[in-house]
């Protein structure tokens, strides 16, 4: 019996090490593949999902789900649940459910991480995460430089649309920057952060570029206890230098600045149609607002929104340009959730975007050394900014990456909190 007990114990230790190894490599691969390769990183998450289901089945007798865990699970399900009414009301298109389903699919992974990880696992997880960020950011910069400098492309798009590359490279850059605190590889992480920032600039997508100074100020303020005001000023100066060098060295950046100024001039003169990008978004937001008001609780389906847009064009409230946008896509997560989702969609958005940010902000206030809650706060704030001008958590890949990083950083932040509580 004693030998049987020893064998079971050894088997348990082996299975735990294997599960930890799988999660470490999954985290590494998601970050490496995301923007540096044509391989979609959510394929890694899909494999991890299958593994997590098996893990939970095997460990069902020792699995304990706390009230906190149930809240997280509910938040992960909100997006999908908010889309069920419009799915059954309008038409049974998978587009309504796909983003929410990808978010809900992270529930087993979250529960696995909560059951599997213990505070001593943090250093190893950190190593894999840092390595993934460094290789991912440097690889993305190499691709972006090749496209813009060797091939002569006007803007970098990597293996994605340029606007998606912009948001993701910005997110990766600031994840790397957040992990500089307490790391043994500060120089590599700084290089990764700069590489991600330059990649973001080379996309010429203004949503990601304009988010960078805000995120940098927030990040520096969160670390003011560690870096001091001189380093804070140096960080701001470095960002200004990056912007200046980009403008002087890259004609495409000069063209983009001139284009933006021209758009602002057109808007100030009331010529919305001439301001194609900014003016177009204003028209789409106007149309989305009408869709919300037409059915406030659940919003309108895609075909209904297109029909409404045609009526708004006929009434002279928006221009015919809007009719060329399929499904009436609002190019803003906030307006998109309101237009197709209504109040239920906005509640879901609050749950998966605002609540995580507030929670991690509170953790940061309690313990400024919790680098994982800090990274999660900056990461969430970034997506809150990207979502102003694009539905950045609407594409399946973006939704999966956003949610995977949220549950991973949450698990790590809670481990850090537990570790600090044990030391006190």
C-alpha cells in the first residue's frame, strides 16, 4: 500500500509538471506567433483549450471553484450571452456568436490555471513570457522593416491588416515594458518594447500610435515609486524623440500627419465626406447610434442595420459612403456593441473591458510590486483606447488573444498576491 501511495504521488507530480510545461510553452508560442508569423496564435489556444478540458476532468475531485472564480466565469460568458437575443431575433448568423464564443472558450483554461499554478511557478512562467515577448516583438519589427524599407510598402501590415498589427504591436510593446520591473533581462525587454513601438509607428494606424503616449504616461506613473521623476521625464523625452525621428526619417509618416491635418481642416469646415477616415467613422457612429435607439435592449441585426443606413442616407443624415461598409460595421467596439447588442451588449462590454481594469487598478494600489496586475491594467487600458476607433475585440483572433492574456495575467497577479500574503 505504501508503494502504491508513492507511485500515485509520483504520478501526480509528473502530471503537474507536464501541465505546467504545456502552459509555459503555450504562453510562449502565443506571444511569438501573434504578430511575427503568419500562423494564427489562437490555434495554440485551441489546443490548450482541449488540454484544459482533459485536465479538469482528470482533476475534477480536487477542483474547487471559489465565488471569485464564478464571477470571472460569468464575465467571460457575458459577451456570448449578450448576443443570444439578437441571434434568435434577427437571423441565425454565426457572426453574432463567434467573438463571444471565443471568449467563453477561455473558461476551462482559466479554471485550469487557477487549479494548477502555485506561487513558486511565477519565475518560470515569467521566463517563458519574457522570451515570447522579445522574440515576438523583434520578429514583428523585422517583418515591418522588410515590408516598408525593402519592398517599399507604404505601411506595414505584417501578416494582418495594418490596423490590427498596430493594436497588437502596441499591446505587445507595453507588455514587455511592464515586465521590465523586477526582471533579470531588462535590456532585452526594453529592446522588445522599442521594437513593438516602432512596428506600431510603421503601420501608420493612428489608433495605436495615439494610444502609446497615454499608455507610457500611465506606465511611468505606476512605477514612479521605483524609477523617480527623472526617469519619468526621460521616458517622455524618449517617446517624443521616437516621434520626431519617425517623422523626419519616414516620408510615409509625414504623409500621414499631413493627411490627418487635412482631415481636421475638412471637419472644421463641415465637409465630413471629404474627411474619408475620420469623417467616415463619425458617420458610422451616427448610424450605430440610430440602430441603438431603434431597439435599445438588444440592438439591430446586421441586415436591419444596413436597411436603416440606407434610410438614413435617403433622409440626408449620412452620405452614401456608409452603404459601402458591410453589416454597417461601426469601427468602434463601443458603438458596435450598442448597435448590435443594445444595453445587453454594453453591459457585456463593461464586464470584459472595464471590470478587469478596475480590479487590477485596485491590486496595483494595494501592492505596487505586483507587476502582473500592472501589466494587466496597462493591457486593458490599451484595448479600451484601441476600441474607440476600431472594434478591436470583435475579430476572433483579437478576442482570443485579449481574453487569453487577461486570464493568464489574472492568475499570475493572484499568485503574486497570495505569495506576498504568505510572507507577511
